[in-house]
C-alpha cells in the first residue's frame, strides 16, 4: 500500500470523536465506586472476607524498602476473578478507560507493610529472608503470584476498607485498601512446571529466569507477577519488587533478550509505516532498513492526562538507543519506552529481521485518565497483527489500520508523508527526535 493511500485511511470525524470523549468523561465511575462499597459491606463478615478469589498481587513503592504489599481480589464477582487481571485480553476486548477503572476499583487490596528483604521485620521479629518465607501474607501472596489460575483465599481484616482510588502513570489504577491481619489459602493452587523450575533453582539469576519463562510461552504479565512477589533470582538476592518497577524490569529484560537474538539478523529491505490507535492514543511506527536503532517520541495534547492545561501546547518527550542499547534508565518517557520497544522487537523477532525504528505516540485529550503502560504495549504489539489482536466475539471495536502497513521510498518520505497526521510540525519533531534530526532540512519544514 502506498503511504498516501494509507494516510487517507486515517481521516477521522472530529465531531464524532468529541461526542465520544464527552460520553467517556461521564461520571458513571463514581456511581460504580458507590456500588463497590455496598458489595464490600455485604462480603465482610466479622472482620473477615470469606470466599474471595485472588487473581493477582500488588507491591507498592512508598517508603521503600518498608512497602505495602498485598493481594488483589474482586468483591462480589469472584466467579469472574480472571477478568480483573491486567493483561492483553483487555485490549482484545476493546476496553474503554471506564472499563479499566471499573475492573481495577472493583479489586480490594488486602495489605500489610513489610520489609522487601525480610518481611517479618515489620513486627521487629527475626524471620527467614524472602527466598525462604512461605507463611503468612508473603506466603499467600507468592502462592497467588506463581499459580496458573486465580486462587481462593480467606482474608482476616484489621479495620474497614479505605474506599479511595490510587492512580499513577505506570500501573493500572488500584481500588480500595484494607489492612490484612491474616491471609489463608483455601485450596492448593496449580503451579505450572516451568515456574516450579525457576522457583526451585536458587542459583538462577532473575534475568535468565525471566527469559526462560518468556521462551516457554509466559507473557510479561505473568512474569512480572512472579518477579514482584520475590519468587525469581538467586536465593540470597530474592526480594519483593514494587509492581511499577517490576513492569518496567520485565519489559526491559525481555526487550534486551529479543534484541540479542537479532544482532546478526538481516535488515528489512523497505521503509514501512504501521499504525494503531486505542483509548485516545495514536501510534505511528516507522521501520526503515539498517542496524537496530530505536526511538520513542511522545506528543501529549493540551487537556490530556499529563498535560492538563488547555492552552499549553503539545508537551514533547523522547528517548532513544543505538545498536548496543542503553546503559541507563529512561527518565523522560519512563515505562512507555520499554513497553513500546518490546512490541516492536517482538514483531522483528517473529520476522527474523532487524531495523531502525521510530515510534510516534500522540496522546489526545480523549485520554483523560491513565490506565497503565499495558495499553502502550498492546497498541504497539497489535499494530503488527493482521487481526488487530481484537478477537473477542461481541467486542465493540472501531475499525483501524492495525495489521496493515504502507511503504515509502525513504525514511524521509515516510516522515514527510505523515506530516498531515501529526499534531506538530516536522520542524518541531526534528528538534525533539534524534532520528528525524538526521534528515536533511528543507525550508518548507519550518
């Protein structure tokens, strides 16, 4: 497909988008939180939540290394506990921001404050390190993290839930918190054999264990749960890893592994432009011949979640790496960098090719609340999927160009061909992007 034909397919009805934005910014979520509070009252009996099912765990960052750690469990919807897990299915089902908030605020975080290295220190006790602790809250949490399915638990509460909602820019939002006096499993969970292997090998470094699980078919969502619960790595080095850190750590580790498999791969032989959009985020992915390079440029619209001032203009951020990768953490684009890079590398690894890659992410004012970097990872992953990744029957998904691509004669032609679709000028993009800055300038660019 020629690039001009591809771009024509991106024309959109701005008025319809504004109407959809107004609908998404409804206050139904507030009413939903009220309904969740009522469900909590029905589910809690004498300071105990009976018959709950936990699909995932959460480790906070505040006051590290003395962190809040706990298990997440839906209240009043235990039969559908798996639907509350943040993973690729949320993209395939076409979740809206409201859908994400309803799922996440419907999860109660039953937590205790512990030391990441030796959880018993919270009470001034001498206890085994994380690697050997399988009792109490930590033991229950690790059992939930390594299980192949949601686990039935009984939770003894210390007080009443705090019905506030916690939101940040990395993890999906979390719902009510409650101090847990005790957590007991009411069943013996199923643990997949590869997970048992990594858990039992105390000499296996975390990076190697993560790539082993990935090669055995575990997605990054599964691996980060296990890492976060302190169940990966050499025995003496195992510790709890805050959820937001584990998300980036797994994306980075698997990305480095995939990049290594492409080190001697043949380059692609044409410049390609791919596109996807999801939850008010638009992604243009330009692949061009050459050795591996990667850059992410984010363009955040006035009125969007990280650029709330309506008359402030677009806020730009970027980060890049060359053939040898990066030596330090990405500050400006943070977890978005590693999530988008992973999606590109998975595609190139499947093709057995390497390329230079520029990802342009436009955050529109439709993105009115953060849902976590999973939506970036899945948007980039599914830009390359012929089915767009959205294969859930009955899901209401707007048509996109996901899975299709256009070709251009050169990288410059690709960038100039996208100019009509970008919210900033080529001159502005050149001043922020190292890859675009390498294109020879023309007066018409300014």
